[in-house]
């Protein structure tokens, strides 16, 4: 979902085609990273603008999706540095006061609960968790977006999942 469909040397999509096929996935990714719809839309717009300026080079590399996702993640870091505050998830009305809401009784995990758990993670861990479990990305793709090796991407994911597990255990006890 939302990962690069074009390998280097094969079909090079036009910018318009890329936006038409990837924009929804990019907006969802940005929302999960920023935790705010307006910031997500701004981040996607800025990332696409940057990609458009260098589209021939970006598309020819075969990893346009990774390039744009990395731009979104970097924009969120820059925004956070400017404001020096953590982002909060919108519409947290379903969160139990004093702690995180738990998965529902029917076994389906409450999306807002997962969003709150992700929001507690550092950005690189959050990005790795979102990409792996929401977008079904490979470690190579995660590494491309984070600008690190596959091994480091695995480490970010492992630490993120471990932190979420620890917070889950705290919330249950």
C-alpha cells in the first residue's frame, strides 16, 4: 500500500500519475506522522512541491514514494523543532481519562488508541511502526525513508514496538 511500484529503469511515471495514484496514501502517512490533518496536508503539499521541482531525477531513481515520505518525515521534524512541542492527536474523545483506551471487547483494536500509542514514540520509531504495520513496507523501504540502513530501520521498529508493548502493559495493570 502506497509503496514504490516502479523500479529504476522501468516505467517512469509522470508527476501527475504519481500524485493521482499515491496522494491518498501519502496523506494518510503524513497524518499518522504529524497527528494533525492540517499539518499533514501541508507536509504532503510541501513534499510534492519539492519532488515536482526535481521530478525527472526523483522518478528516474525508482523510489519516488520513499523520497516524498522522507520529505514528509523531515518536514515534521523541522516543524517540531520550530515549535518545540509534541504533536497531539485530534479528536481524542475516545481516550479514557487517566490512560489510554484499550482495544474494544470484540477484538478490534481502537484506531485512536493505536494513534495515541504511536504518538508517544520518537519520530523515527513512529515512522518505522507506521510504515511497517500500516503501509506494509519492507525494512529497505523504511530505511530509505529514514535515511538509514535496513539494520537500523529494524532497530527503530523493534524499539518502537517494545515501547508500545511496555506502555500497553502499564495501561493494563
